[in-house]
C-alpha cells in the first residue's frame, strides 16, 4: 500500500510517498481502507516538530481524521463487519504517527471509530472528528461557569474548522454568539448561527466585556481583552498568562477521544444539524502540496486527501 511518511522534521518537502506493508488487524482492531483523511494544522505542526507534547522523531505518518470502509476485522472487534462505513479520530497524541491516517490502509482500534451513516460522504465526514470534538469539549469547559441561556460568547476564528463548529454548537446551546469572521466569510458564519459578526481587524477590547471567549485561533491577549473580569477564556493552544488580578480563568482545550461524543456529532451531521465545509480534495499522493496550500492560507474550508 501507499502511505505518506514524514521522513524528517521540516516543511512540506519532508513528506514522502512510500510503499508500506499492509497492516493486519490485531485484537480489538479493524483494518480501515481509508477513503478520506482531513489535513489539519496539527498534521503540519507534527511535521515541523511543534506539537504541544513535544516533537515526534521521524519517520512517522501524520493524520488524525479518517473516513473509509472496514477491510478486515480482528478478534474482539465483532461490532464491525467487512464493508462497514466508518469515521474516526486516530488519537495521534498516543500513537505518535504509528499509525497516522496518511495511508491507504490503517489498523485502527475499534474504539477509535464509529459507524458512518450512508447519507454522509467520506470527504465531509473526515472533517468532523478532531474539529467538532474540540469545539464541544471546549464549550463544556465554558459551561462549567454555569452561564445562563442567552449569555454572549465571543468566538475567534469563526471561519475556521474548530471555530465554525463552536459557532453552531454554542448557538444550539442557547448562547448569543459574537463571531469574529474572516473577510468575505461573513455570510457563511452568519448561516452557522452567529448572532453578530465581528471583523477580523476589529479591536476586541471594544467588543466586550463578555463572560466567555472561545479563542480558537488563538489570538491570546487580544481575546482576553474582550472578557470581563472573573470570566473565562478557552484556547486551543497555549497563550500568554492574563494578569492574575483580573481573576480570569484560562483553560487550554486539548483534544481527547470521546467515542460517544463522536457518534453524537456524526449523527448531527447526518441529520443536517451540523454543517462543515471543504475547500478542495486532493489525492493522498499530493499531501505535500496540500500542506503547502494550507500554509499559504486563504482557504475557505478544509483540504481533504482522498484514496481508493
């Protein structure tokens, strides 16, 4: 089979299309024929050695989010059958690229996967696991403050993969969503349920004070300027400390695999309750070019690599 291996730490040029042995399903595993794998900023961070848990030494396979079909079933994974459509998140923080999703076949623990309804295509499904779970888990941290319905939440990066799901889930949860959108993306973000659109160039200190900020970019202290004293800021990457005297709680949202949550989110996608956006699809063998396009910026939606 073919896989895309990070042969060294560095830019897109380190990604090499490589022939690899086909995996076998071990106990509690299935082999998935990968039809779609979403290109995430976390994949790029892994190849440059800038992931939060420290660099992974090459060679390794990038890739968190996959969608495809079960090709074989190992002992103890009887809940799946050959041919089942599945979507899942490889807990890359544990596997550290062994395996990663940039491959035609992957041996995956059954607990990483959930069934994919027939009405959802592989490409759309592959954009969901990492981004939507991060959004929901981060909102759960905000909810610890017991904000009453109608409370405003500022969402930075509302045009992006995580931010777009935050807007939808927060609006569904009864919050008033103030969404910072990229230029030209205002209508898309509004269609996701945002109540107010804020320009990316706006001074966020003039937006608040709000009780909570989901800083999905993150922009750090600029977002903290919008939150009221004793409020809460949830960020997707480490940000500078806020002045302690303000009493603001800073939470770092690092993804954790929650199979029940993933199944619920996939169900919402299938039912039309969640929307996602794909900028383009590219063959798996063009992963390096896909990384270049993500690094160049300006995309509206995710790039998804396809195989098979």
